[in-house]
C-alpha cells in the first residue's frame, strides 16, 4: 500500500551566520525524540555539527541531514508527520551547501537574529530560495537578546528582501523580559518551562496590555490570508464569520504559492517557540504532493520534456545533491522525486550515461546511518555504491531515462599554492584533490608546470583553510601551504581580428590549419546558455574550412581562453566569431586546426585591448557606533565604495563593495579598531577592471 505523502515535509534551516540555525535544529531533534540530550553549538556538542572543524569553530560547514517524526504539539494521540531536515551553513564560503540543499527541498525555515533582522547572508539565502521557488516560513530567533525587536525584524524582511511577511505570532516582552508568545490563530499565549528544557508549557490568556496589539496583528493576518483565497475574501468582505481552519488553509495556500511568508518568533537557546515552529512546518509548508511534478528532458531527444509525479508507482528518478567520501566509498545524498529504489538495484546516471548500483540505502541522522531496504518518492537518503555521480546529476530507471535541471555553482574567487613535502605525499595529493573536487563543486585545483606547484581555488580564505586542514588531518597528506591569492580574470575592451596559421612540414604528411577569427566584448544575459561566458559563433561559408574541423578550432579557442595574454588568467565575457580560413587536402587535421585556434585567439586578444579584472566583494560591517568613523575610514582606504550606512540602536551597519585583493587579514584589523566588538561578512559580488597602478603591481609580482 502506497504511503501517505501528505504527511512528509522536506525542509531546510537557512540563515545568516550566527542567527541560530543549528541551535534551532538541535531543539527540533530533541522535541521530536530523535535525540535525548540537547547538543549546544557553543560547547561543541551539537549533533548536526559533527565535523571536528565545526565543533572547534562553532560554525556549520557542511549541510547535515536527518529524519525525525513529529506529532502536532508533541501529543501522542496526534497524527504523525515525517520531517526530513537539512541544517545548512551560514558562512558565505560554504554557500554551495545552501544552494544544493535548497535545490532538493520542498520548503525552508529562514531564521533571523531578533536584534539584527535581515543581514547580508540572509539576502543571499533568500535569493537562492527564490531561485528554486522554495516556500518559506520566517522564525525570528534570539528574542531574549539585548536589543531584540520583533517589529524591526519584520520590517527588514519586507524592505530588504522584498518579501511578504505575515506575523502569525507576536512576542510577549523582548530581551530579558521575553517570556512567552501569543498565537494569533487561537488568541492564546504560550509560556514554556525552562527547567524542563521547554518540554512543558502552559497556555495563558493574552495579557491586557497586549490585547489591542494582538487584535490588530490578527486582523492583518486574516486580511493577508483572505488575499490568498477567493472564498475567504468573499466572507471577509461581507463580514461573515471566519473559522480558524479556514484561515489556516488560506495561509497554507498563500505560503506554498510564495504569496506570503508566515513569521514566528522565539528563543531556541531558551527553549521557547520551537514546538510551535514545528507545528507551522506541518501546517503551512508543502508536502511533496503540493509541489508541481518535476520536469526534465529526454536524454535521447533534448527537445522533448518529461514530467515525473511524486508517486512511488511512477518510474524512478532522483537527483544527487551532495557527495561525502569516506574509507568505505562515497556516500551519495539523493532526493527521490518519483518511483521506488531498492537496495542492490541497477539504475542509470542519465547525466553521464553511466550505469550505477545502489548497493546500500541509508536514512541519515547527521553522521549516523540507519539501514533501509528501499527509498520512495519524497525521501532524502544516503546511497553507497555510486561510482560516477557528481552533484546535480540525475539518476533514474534505465528503461525510462530523464535528465532533471542541473545546478549552477559560483566561480572561485581566491587561490592558494600547496606543495607536497615528500614523493609519497605527492602521490597521495593527486588522489585527495580528486576526492575533494567530487565533494565540493566550488573547489578547483590545477598544476602549474612553471612553478611546479599545485594551485587550489575556492570561495574564500576560510574555505581554503578548511580544505588544507582536511588534506593534512583527515587525508594524512603532508603539504606546505602558501598565502591566499586573488583569482584574477582577463577580458577585452574592443573588437579585433586575427589569423591563426599552423603549418609544419617534417617530411611525409605535414600539418596545416588556417583560420581567421573576430573577437569582441560580450556580456551574457540572465538565463544565457553560455554559462562559461565565451560564446563561439561559426560563420564559415562556402566550405573555406571543412565542417569536421570547426569543433577543433572551437576547442583550441576555448583552451587558449583558459590562460589569457596578460598574466595567464582565464578570459571572461568574450565572443569569438570564426569567419574564414583555408585547409590542405592532405595535411589538414583536427590537431592542426586546434593549434590554429589557439594561435588565432592569442593574436586577437593582444589586439583587442586586454584588461585585468578582479573580484569585487559585497561587504557588510556591523560595529558599535563609537567606532564607526575609524571603521569607515579604514574601509575607504581599501578602495571600497560605501553603498549605505544604517544606525540600529547603538550599532552601525555599513554596506560596501570592495576589491577582494585589499581584504586579506581584515579580521585582525577590524578587531584592533573596535576592541573586538565588530563583525563583518563578505560574499562575491562581481568582477571589475583593475586600476592601472594596481594592475602593474599584480603583473610585476607574476614575473
């Protein structure tokens, strides 16, 4: 008998760093009976932060998955729901973990700091969720924190995120006076007992001083719910009585459609509000059946689209969203969208056209695993046995192939050299880097033959630091680590033409390839297929170059674009048009035209006004007001452009864009300027042309 998918919720917890995501997750595990002892981030005992690096630093680095049961309000007689939960990182260096988690989730809980409201990384996470149309609840956490302000948080959600927040609760008190919350649906207060770690609670009437505010908030909630439901709007306009169930159904419909975002509040650390958040997950976030069927392409005919419903009787298909290597083989995290997968079954990786075997299926609980015989539509499971799968790949029934939409990942902005200390380490390093590349799509590595060094590329200083620790501590590869460097790029500023001619005569059959290309600046538009920002156009007419050699020219051009003409950096935003050439009946070959493509692009780039580009970061600094002047002065001295400053109580928030090259070691400087009381976040923003005086210094350092 098929199971009831209406009782399943696949959700993620996502937020800015330090908003309390992992603390919320730990309370959820405790109240659902998944753990019997509450882990604490600050003590390094959080279940979901199971890596040594996470426990040492008190931050989440990798997304951790678990499955837990929930009955509304924890009542034994209630209906049981199954919640597949993913706790994601907040640090921008690990944004890929959030991206790939949101790709496979049906709903999300966005957590906000009760004092700070929307912060820099909150915006990134929200944008990622919008990209994949993920319905969201908002949880204003840390209402016990000094300076906490629920109304301010709701306002920042509306103004900074362009969202549609609808409070369904309001707090009683704030900071040290925060004691309970008012549920606007039932118009009752709820107070939790801290001694029982929130397991016991009492219902209280709305305090007299909160009645007017609660009535006003409830009226707003009903108005917004009515906007999501025509039948309810009819009743609302005619002042007919509206039941709580009707309001709840309309809020659910609006949340799933992305029209509204219900807002709850509490303090996870002080055990307040988490059970009501779990109730809201059940009431308002979608089950797999509430989401539209997934749409993919037929690998045998890319013009034909195929849909798969979330039904165990449909052909099997799922998407790989994370890979973790260990000594027993890769553990592949899989979201099953349709059908059923049994342990030991043979399936196909349709993205790579490779056969795979799901040797074992595990239900994940952070680092622990529970054996399962099969996985069905709606499940998130771990698979052992896949050999070829990479993040974003589709796996499916061999008789019913489908390829689901792939994921896109940001380009690395920072690099660092590493050198093995011995010949034995050199052999181990190659294998270790292959493993790391499989695990992390934002990590790249390459060998520089000129210096004999291996260069690793990542999303930030912390990202590369974690990777180098992993190499040395977990993979036992002894390496010498260099200083982080900026990942510069090159581009061109004007149109140019050039010929690439490769002729070699060595007796017998020679080599002959000749092509003319035109290069010009090109800016890819949103949704453009040319994700690598090099657009190759073939305008050969009259067979000047035979058709079979044109892919070779394109391959040569793309190879040459990987190392430009200024400092050997990759070339961005380039349109290359192949418009003429010649060939030799006997001596022409694919290799000859490949070489001709390389020579043509190198010559054309030199004529096209090449310039150096550097990564520009979006910076947000939060500092006590008394240090705002020195902090702003220091930011300005780093070639930054200050976009906005905002005073919130006794703190000032400074938003700026700044070149990554001038931000190395900034954490130490900021600490010394503010007596350790300021914090900052950075994320990639764009690439911009390097000023001439800076460019000369960068290129001189390469010589």
